[in-house]
C-alpha cells in the first residue's frame, strides 16, 4: 500500500489539498486500483511499440491565420478576479 | 395530442413538422411540460433551458414557414449531455468546480446542431466529468432508470439515456471514453452510437481521456442515429484528431440486407458472472441475424480481458492531465479562502472536485510519475497495441462483431458507489473497442430479470446487443442495427412513466 506521505505527495503534485480522511481513503483506493492492473505486468509485450493514438494522422495543420476573438468579454466574465481586462493572479514574488 | 410525441422517432417528427401537422413550438412545449411533470422522478436534467428553447422553436417555425427544404433537425428538440459547451448556457460536467460556468463558445457539435435549427431543451446529468458508469458520481445526484427508478440508468451518459427513455427528449447527445454511450443505452433500452474515434469533433466538449473521447448520440432507432451521424461527423480544424475521411450519406445508404454478411461472435465477451438472461437474449439476437442470411462464426479476441486494465491506467493518466486546467484563476470554482497562489490552486481543486475525480487524478499522477511511467503507462500502451492488432486481424475475417453491451441489466442505485473499480468492470465489454477507436452500437434486444433482487417492471429490464465495426465502418454497423430493427420491435418498447 502507498504510504501516507506518498499520497500527500500525489496531492501536492496534482494541486489538491487532501484531508486526513481522504489520505486514508485514497491509500486504500489506489491500492485496489494498482492491484487490479498488476496483471498487465505478466503480458508479453516484447518488441511491441506503445500506442499513443489510433487515427494514424500525422501533423495535421490549419493555415496560421489570425482571427479576431469576439468573446473577450464573455471569457473574462468567467474569471473570479480581473483587472484592466486581464486575469488577476496572486502575487508570486 | 398528448401521448403522441414522447417516444416518436426523428424521421417521423421530420414528416410531421414538414407537413405542418405539428409546430416546433408545440413539440417544444410538449417536452418542456413532460420534463416539469416527470423529471423529479428521474433527475435526467441538470439545467432546463425553457426560455431559449421557446425562442429557438419560434425561429425554427419561422424557417419552416419560409419556402425551401428544412434541415433534418430543424425544429426538433433535443437534450445535450452537460459536457458539450453551449455558449452562454450553464455547462457543469456535473461537477461543482463548474457549477456556474457559462462557456464563451459552442462545441463544434453544438454549433452544427444550431445550424440545423435544433431546439435545445436542456443539459443532461452525467457522472462528474464523465468519470463513472452509473451517474452516481454526479455532484447533482444520480439519474434514475425509467424502467425502474430504484436502479441506475448506467453512465456516464445516464442523464441523456434517462431523458430519452422517459420520453423527456426525442434524442440526446452523449459521449464515450470507455462505454459511456453503449452501457447506459443498453441499460435504458435505447439505440446508442459510439463513433469511430476522430469521426466527430471533440472541440468544445469538456475533455476526459483525449485519446479515447468520442462524442455520439442516443435515440429511439438506428435510422435516427444514421441521420444524426451524418450531421455530427466530419473533419474540424479545431480538432486535429478528426480524420479527412469523407462522411457518407449513412441514412440514404442504410440496407437491411444481411445476406452473406460475416458476423463474428467473440467468445471472450461472454464473461464469467454474466447474467443468464443477458446471454440468452444476445444469443437470440444473433440467431435472428442467422435467419436473415448472415454468416455467423465464433471468433476469439484473447486480449479482451486486459482492456479494462489498460483503461484503468490510460484513462486516469489523461484525466489527470486534462483536469489540471481547473485552477481557480480563469474560470470555474475559486476558493473563498485567501492564501498564496499554490494554496488557491490546492483549495479550489479540493473544494471543486468530487471523490471520483480526485481518485482518477491521483491515480493518473501516480502512474505517470518518474519511476513508475514505464511500468504502468508505457506498458499499458503496449498492451493497447496488442488489442488493436487483434481487432485488425479479426476484421480481415468478419465484417462486424456481435456481442453483449453489458454483462448485466441495470443494477440497484448505490451498488456502484463505493467500488473504485465499478466503472472499469461495468464497461469491460466496451473498453477494448474504445481503446482501438472503433465504431459501435448498442441496440435493445429484449428483456431479462435482474440477478440482484426483483424489479417492478413487468417485462424485466432491457438488454443491449452490441455491434462493433472496423475503424470508419459506421455504415456496416448502422446497417446491422437497422436490419435488426426492421425484423424486430424491441426498440419500440418503452417504460411506463
């Protein structure tokens, strides 16, 4: 089973504050899930390449043309805080 | 007039609208009234868009009154899974983190449906971010199965299937990542189409597993789905995974002639623990195809059993990555508690995400992290190639595959809730096809008694037949579904609501 510290570290990496009760629950849940997928280790995949997509498409591109965004107001209206037409972020320095 | 429209097929609605036997406004009011009267029993909708619907219906009526042909969906109401962005209309993904989100744009599918002058009735419930197979992970409570509202409708598109099965919409959009259309369509007794990956644009649909996400539809017949597929499909500059493959006129090319069609029956899809009634109904459906002149042969797909295991790694990995965008800065829930930038992220996400979303994010973060990536993610993607190769081999010998959509009929609400593996196990018969990006249908093929206690439904509960086709093989899949629905009337059975 993952240790308490390991689960807390996953919380840090994924930017989710976890409560004590959650740490305990996810320790158990992740153990169940990792146990479930363990059987994959036995599958012979010698010489196989991993698949990252199924379409077979390569470098699909569209013309690089600037288009006006006409929904600036709507986009900004979704943010909790804006200033002078920008998203407002907490000070990081 | 009442009772006439709730289970009507789209092809029929088109005729009624074109011949002015009914107006879009009348139809829209009819469905809005049913939602008001009945949705408290099913919780199919998260948001009902009454005002917008009546306005759109009026516009459609004006269009119909003007000379010229009407687009197929003109004036026809529909419901949209609350994962499709609808400009200016609340889109939640059934998550508290998007509780008040008003998208500044339409999904490509939403846009196409608007261009057809469809009428949006509302947004349907789903498992939070589509993570689940019962709608029980929704932040807005589970939807209920219209055949027996003590049971799950399936998921994640369970709000869409509950809405259509209860006659609260004539069709609905849905999405699949691994079974989220086929399984709920099966459990609610509907026809559901999971497209070839890349057939329908993902743009503007809240992302779950980007290498798997396939937007599709649920309706009352395969013929309706063929029409919808024509409208929803096609290459989109805003989604570089949509293929340049032309979109055939699926509905015009529908053929019920099954003579000589080679149907493979994969023996691994009749899994241990499958309900007997489900197996019997599916075998009877396959027998029906034999009577129609199809050539049935048993085939073997030995890596089927690894599908859900691969998915249990690949899906959370992609989820963890896709859900990083919810940061409490640009849109979505932002914590009211002050603090540093890091604390804002951590608290906004802790408050906004439900249990299953957190579980998948943590799982994905674990299997992608340094030291574990090769053992989990890379290994899973190698096994995925085994599954793809196996399908490619089998489609050299058969035209389509026929098998069950789900190992069981709808289970009781609550049965899924505390099992972190439920979604992976419930969808084990759908996931291998999803990993390979294949098109598929689930169509109703009869009823069976549940194995977990009785049901008040006199008929028992719906069983779904799954048809899987080769990549881009939508037409073969639709033809097989259409042929079955010409020969049987299971798709015309509806619950008493």
